[in-house]
C-alpha cells in the first residue's frame, strides 16, 4: 500500500483553508522542486499537478510538517480563482 500523508492547503495571506489533498514522497519532492503543489490522486492512481488542466495552480510559499512528520500544512498563493473541482474558491463550503 502506498504511504500517503494528508496535506492541508492554506492561502498564505488570508489564512483561508482551501483544500485537503494527499501526498506521497514523489508528490512532496515535485512540490519542493517546482514550487507548485502536486498530490497523489487516489481516484486516478497517479501523480497529479494541482491545476494542470484548469490553470488554478497553487504557488508554494512555505511547507510545514506536524510534530510527528506525518501531515503537511502548505501555505500557498492561489493562481486563478478556484481550487475546488466544483468551481468554488475552496473545497470547504458545505455546512453540516
């Protein structure tokens, strides 16, 4: 089984939480190398550059890890106007 770490994506200036994704080792390496966020797509079962088809990229400002080094907080600048595949600015818009 592939080891995946949760990655919380937060807008750097406002603190808005934009989304949650999952990263494997290669996604983290590519994110650090290219300065835009990559995830492991569980539905497509492949490495995925966020915004590769929409142009809504996530420019990395800083990457943090938690105290156990098993989750990430990535502060970004959104290039574009939406993160969610539904067209919403962030993925956390449903109230329960």
